[in-house]
């Protein structure tokens, strides 16, 4: 195992309560773990030395919400939306058709390309979902392909009732044979609780069946309007409820009093011409907030976590520190990976060696210079990927 001393760090964001934010810092990676963090003046020696010349260093982005096992393109739908058409859950069916028609190799190659694109921008931990297969065979295939490449995989058979299918029969399939077949490949299950997708009763059924199968829970909720999604997620003990665009005061209070993370997806809200989620209000109320890209071909075709951070600061009232924490530690918390050996979203001894070096002296530049590619170097599991 090779050890690497990264020194000359102008500003080090650790997300560790004891270490805090350090100036003139250094960090040692040993294999796939962080071995040491502290002042550059007292840094131990290592096999290799990399001087980052005063640049800012932070944990790699943790993108806790993507849909990357897909084929096809929805540029025409995006153009129609920009001309005034509304985003509708039914667009998912277009990607389902293209995904079913693709070969395993095409799906795996597409996933690899998107993960590489994200890594080149500093993303080192990615959750991705099924949900564009919607048959037992196609959902198992998506889960298997995802599990070969992504850090975390979520079963989203309850993404949409496939057109022409009876809702009751489809739900029986999702909560029965499909769940059983997909479960060995995934850690999480999710449901799109929204008008046009699944109602509260249906969603609760999916979540309870998944919990009985031993899976952790996530919910797509309150994306297109107020509804039961957030309350349901909290009641069922979901690790995260994602979107949270249209929240009642009672939703914010429920999140603040829970361990369910509010995962905000601002790139999706911009692309679907929705308002931005109330990130400031959630933080002020005491809720835990994550930022994620929601990279998918329909509602949010970007892998840029820096764009999400800049939007959260410029348009949602988060400080740079809050937004960076939400896109690193917050995502890790939403995936229950923020503590212990191999934790992500933090830089402390024992954490996974996922390091993002900015071509800037401070994280402030992420919002101060929006749209500028600021990733200078990236290590994932101790390997230089950029
Ligand atoms: O998170 N909301 C549901 N699922 C995705 C959209 C997927 C699609 O439109 O293809 C989302 O936005």
C-alpha cells in the first residue's frame, strides 16, 4: 500500500467536529483510508508527496440521489418544457422504453461514462437507482449493473405504474416477486410518492414490504406539489426524503424532529421550472439537509455537484459552508455512511480516502465563481482519478 502526503493545503474542510476547518494543513492517505490530518508543520512522512500550493481541499462530493442506469435521450421533452410545457411523471415511460431496449453493455457503459464524468468534477461516492426497467427482469438487470459500479444502489420499482398496466397488479409485483428478486443487489428501496405516480397508501405498502425484506428506506416526496411524501417518510423512518420542493410548515417541523434527511435537488427544480426548496428554513428549523444532483435524463441532466452548491448559496440562502457540508457530509448522512471505518463525506483518520482539491484558495470560490470548473485533483479510495 502506498501512502501519500498531500501538503500545502491553504484551507482544509474536514467536516469533523473536532478537527474543524484547518489552515496550512496536510493530510496523509494510506491505501484507501485517510491516515492522518493536521497542521502541515507536523505532518509525518509518506511514500509520495503532493504539494497543492495553497489550494482548498475538501471531502469528495457525496451524490446521494441519481438515476444513472438508463438509455435514450429526452432533449425534446426538455425543449418543450423550456417552451412552457409542465414536467410530468409520465416522461419516465420514455426512458423505460429506451432502457428496456438497450443491451447490458450499453447500460453498463452509460453508467461508467456518467460516473467518470462525476468523478472528474470531484464526486467520489454515488448512489444510483433502478426504476427505468419496471419488469422483474429489467429491474434485476438494472440493480445488478448498478451494484457493479456504484457505491450505493436503490430499488425504485415503484417509480411509475407502466402504461397499460393495472396499478393494483403492478403494486403486487413490486411488493412481491420484484422486490424479492432485486433485494440481493441493493441496500435501499424508494417510492415516488406523488400525484401521477403512487399515492400515500400505495407508497406506505411499498415501504413496509421493503423494510420487511431488510432494506433501508428512501422516498421521492413533495416534488411537484404539497402532499404526504415527507410525512410518510418520517413516519416510516426513511433515511432520506428527496426533493422536498413544496413543503408545508408541518413537513419542516416533522423533518426537524426526525432522523430523516431532507435531500434537496436544486438542479432538478431549475430544469423542471419548479420553485427552489426551502433549504434555509429547513436548516433554521434544525433539519439535516443534503444536496444531490438527481442526475437523470428527464428532470435533471447534470452530474455537477458544484452547480448544486452554487445554486444553494446564490438562490436558497445557504452559506457556502452549509452548502458544501450538505453536498458532502449531508449526502453521507442520507446514505448512513458518515461515521465509522471507511466513512465518506468527512476527512479524518479512518475515513475513506476521498479527497477533492479545488483550483481555488477557499470553498467560497464554488459560489463566487459559479459555472467555472474548479476541480484541480481528485483521489477516490486513495487512487488519483483526476
Ligand atoms: O427524481 N421524480 C421521479 N424521478 C426522477 C425523474 C425521472 C425522470 O423524469 O426520468 C426525479 O426527478
